[in-house]
């Protein structure tokens, strides 16, 4: 909430210096940076004309000055104004400046609502800590010739105190930020380690990144060579799942070659950013870090901001830490997924096994009881023991694999083909009516007659087709019993024929 500045009535020089001592106590005791900026303004406005006022912090390495606080006629505000620090005489030379009139002709930020009424005079003083300029403060007036040399000296005193207070608050805030960051990374690690589901881990990763970096979008891309596919996405600018991206170029070289983070300064102008990403992000800044699983770059973790912003080295470091946690969790989830797949897969044919079939059927029968059509076909190889006894188990295994290949070739994505045991196979046909199941059976038998392995040994199969009837059936066993009876009838008919 904006507040009016205290009345800065002129007082005696002795009184002002006494106030400086009070200012020192106030500033050095303020640890929140936002509260500190407000305190610097209010304390300055208490003894100097400060109808206009701003604080600038300076990054010498980037030569970037950023306005962190300003006030104009009592209206306080945070600001996103940045400029080249070396353009400012106060920052460049590290000494105070005075402008008595015509502020618009000087390298000082003007305050005011329009060109007809802007600040006219100002004094500015550098914030110097341990001999290095870390910023500047400026107090301004809408009147010309508002400041005296004593005022300059007084602002310099405030600036000296403010510099110490700013560095003190920065240090405390950095320690607190690192503590919170360590706690958050530890918490993320626990959360990720608690899940062995691969997709759930991916969702947790993106949610954690959004919280940690205050970003607008986070996504996980799994990579196969240079081609990356979006597997999880979160945030206001979420990327559609399944989006693909050929990372060829500097991004791939950085991620896969150097195994280091890549900062995309401006998505809108980066020549290596694909159109499919630019359509979603339009503009902004991004960071990509590698996800290393089993000592291989398996993917990338991408965080994005909707606006062009300067992600700091600390942001990159935090994201790299999170990527490390995510990599461990993904490695565990992938191992669990592989083990689970092995426990649900028949090793000879590669088809789902009986356990997998039972889990699938429970779900499909529940859907059929709610009205969805469901058919099941039970297959049994005729006289299979004869092939094993006369031709050997190697040929017998080849026959089983060939028939499994036929069933798999005729299978739709929403259906399931499984090896039930021995020489028995099951096809579960979801959302299929009886005529569709009959057509499916005809295609299987036609393929069997044309298969070079099966036809050479005159292999035939018997089958039993069962349609789920919600009025007569309740469980998968009911469906199995009907399919088994139908298959027995066919076998018996074949033997009699």
C-alpha cells in the first residue's frame, strides 16, 4: 500500500547528523530487502526533499543496473527498469552528482507522470561497499535548485549506511535462501523417491521445478539420440504432451556433449529453437539441463519464463540439483518398470502373461458391466504335445512364437493378446461385437494357413468365442467358462470329422 513520505522539513545540520545515527540503527536492523528499500526512502524523506526517489542496484560483471524501488509523490513501487550501469556517471565514477535544473538533460532517471511535469533537480549518491559501487540512490524535487551542498553530504551519509545495510540484508537473505533451497531439494528428493511409477515421477519433477524457480512452465523431454519427446509438462505455458523436438545444434552439443545447462536467452529470437516450441512459448527465456540415467543422457528438463528474464547462475544451479534428484528417481522408476514388465510378460513369446491377462480382464469386465461390449477368444493348439514329442522342444517353441506373432499382428492397440499357459492363448477384444470377433477369428486362421512355419508342420488351432452378457455374467471366470465350453465343442467336432 502506498504511503505519503514523512514531511522533510529543513532542520539544523546538527539535528540532521543526529538523525543519521538513528537512520543507521534503523537500516542495519532491517533484514528484508523490500522493507529495507522502503526504510531507506522514508528515512531519506524525513530529512531531505524527496518528492521523487529511487534506489538502483548494480551488477558490475554484467554492467547491469536495476531499479529496485522508486517513489513519486508518495506512491511507492517496485520496478523492472534496467539500464547499462556504465551510462550512469554516479555508478561509473563512484561519486555524487547534483542537478540543479533541467534534469532531462542529464543521465538521471526522470520521475513524473508526463513530459509536462517531471522532476527538475536531484542529488544522487553511490552505494559503495568495501570500495566497490553496488548501486546508487537518488532523491529528486519538482522544483529547481532544491538542494544544497550540505544536502549532498547528508545523502552521501545515508548512502554509506544504506550500502552496509543492503549488503547485510543480501547476505542474510542468501543464507536463508540457501537453507530453504536445501530443505526444498531434500523434500523433492523424498517425494520423488516415494514413487516408482515413471509417469508420476515426471509429474512430480515438473511441479517441483515450478515451485523452486517461480517459472511459468516446466517440462520433461525424453531423448532418443537427438530427438526429444515431451513426456510431462506443467504450468501456464505447458507444452502439449507428445510434442517432438530435434535438438540438433548447440542445445544438443551442450546437453549431450558437455552434459551442462543451456540457457535460451530469448525463445522468440533463438535460431535453434524449433517452431513447435516457439508456437507455445512465443517469447521468453528458458533453461535446459540434462537428465542422466544410467550414465546416459536420457532426456532434458526444461524450465521457461513467459517473459524475457535473466535467469541467474543460482537458478541454473538449483535446476541442476533438481535434475540430479529427478535422474535418480527416474532411474529407480525405470528399473521398477522393467522388473514389473518382466513379471507381467511371457519370456518365450513376449506376450503378456496370465497375471497380466487377469489384471486386464478385471478392468475390462468392470467396464462391460457398465455397458461396454466385450468379447474373448480362447485358442488352443491341436495335438501340440505331438509336435514336442516328435520334433523336439526347439521346434515346439518356434511354433508357439509364430502363432503368438500372428495374434500380435492382428491385435488392436486397445485389445490384449496373452499367453494363458502352455499352448493356450487368449485375445480380449474390447468394444467389439460378436460379428467383429468372428471376422477377427477368420483373419487369424487365414494367417495361420499362410504362415511358413505353421503351415509346414500342418499346425491347426481350436478356438472358443465368448461374448460378455451383463445379465448372465459377473466375473471374468464366467467369460472364461463360456469360451472354454465353445472351444471344447469345436475340438470335439474336429475329432469327429
